[in-house]
């Protein structure tokens, strides 16, 4: 039996774990701490699929009718 991959669904935007260097640049750009980012649970199906661990920052890239691409960030928590 083939396992369903949630990333293949058309309604699920692209999720990418960003590097520590990218996280530092993001936090500096917005003058925030990592804990001030919106959260996503490590048990979320997407986090499981991309193997995101607690403490990782996930970049979410959505298609947008007005902006072309919309980017959001989430801190993975337990």
C-alpha cells in the first residue's frame, strides 16, 4: 500500500527548513528573537514529512494572487 505524502496535495504550500545562518539573518532583519516567531508543532504532519525537529525554523512559501509569493516562518516546538 502506497503511503500518502501530504506535500503532494495541491492545497499544501511548500515548507523548507532554513539554515542557522538564514535564521540569524531573519531575526536580525526583523529585530526579534526566535521565540517571537509563530509556532508549529513538531507532530504536525508537515513537520514529520520534512523531518523538522523542535528548534528548527520552517519557511512556508504560498502562492498569492496579489503578491505572487507569500513567505511565512514558523518555529517548530514540541
